[in-house]
C-alpha cells in the first residue's frame, strides 16, 4: 500500500510513523508513506496557501490551486483508490471503514487546516470525507495519523500474529473481553479461575460471554448496529 499525505505541517505527522508497528510496516515494505508539503505547491512569491473567505467571516480558507497542483501531479503518476479529506463534518471513522481501506493500493489523504478547504476542492477531487469523532482538532494531521494507524495495522504481515487484529474490539461489533497477565494474584485481587484452567474451549466461551456483557454495558448501540 502507498499513502500520500498532503499537509501544511509535515513535522506534526512524522513521529507516529517513526515508532513501533507503523515503523516496522514501513521497514518491511508493506506500506510506503509520502508527505507532501502544500507550501511547495504555492504559486506566488509569499508561498501562500490560504486566503480570506468570499462573503467575509473569520478564518482563512485553504486555496484550491496548490491542492490541485499537488493532487493532479500525484494522479498523473498512478491511480488512486480514494482521495480522502480529514474533516470533522465527514463520515465517522469506524472499524469497518478501516478494514475496507486496508485493502486498497493507493490512498491520498488531505489534511485540512484553518477554516478548511475551498469547497471546490471537496467537489472536484475528494472521494471520501472522514472524521475521527465529534470534536474539532486544530488540523487534520493528528486525525490522518489516527486513520493511518487504524488502516496499516490491518495490512497482512504488519502484526506478527495476524489473528490479534481479528480479536480487536469492534471486529464483529463487540468490545474486547477483559485480559490479565501474571501474577495470578496481586494484593488479593485475583484473575478469573477459568483463565488458569487450561480448558481452551471453556476459556473461549468465557471470553465471548465477557465481550458480549461488556458491550451490553458500555456500548449497547453496537449490538443494534449490525
Ligand atoms: N480536522 C479537525 N477536526 C477533525 C476531526 N474530528 N476529524 C478529522 N479531521 C479533523
């Protein structure tokens, strides 16, 4: 998979890709990440990429021309499956969407800033608008790194034990069951006996039951969201 990220703040995006699972995925050649600094596509001497909004109002708007130049340049080199715009008014990111996007070959992610982008960018270039939740961040960069993490860990070969992604919360619309590790008893707080029994069938049954109970208690909406 190849992901091209268009941003005004590439330095804000770097570190999530320099550690742990994402770093290893890049090193193994399972994903390529390319950052594009929008300012490199500015057309005037001031390297301007934003301007006042027509009709008045507070806040700057990201201009269409630098974004067009960047996206059109990328599209002339390869086909893209999706051109994604990170925005709080997009479709809310869910596990199913991450699963779907993890199967794609080439993605562009445009990070918004200031008040957002000129609507014509959204109308002409963007194929998908994604929000990571009902809150407003200072820009799309942190949201883009959240999206990339959710997608990349699902690419086959990225996690050493592939089944571990399949047992995550939200796969099957269930939260994950409680988990424990040694010691089996700490300050009188003990681990459920069943997990120490060695009976894998019974343990699996307990986990399914616990996942269901936890989902019912915390996120009943997921159970009716099939
Ligand atoms: N940009 C600002 N806030 C955002 C959000 N919640 N999701 C995606 N992109 C954003």
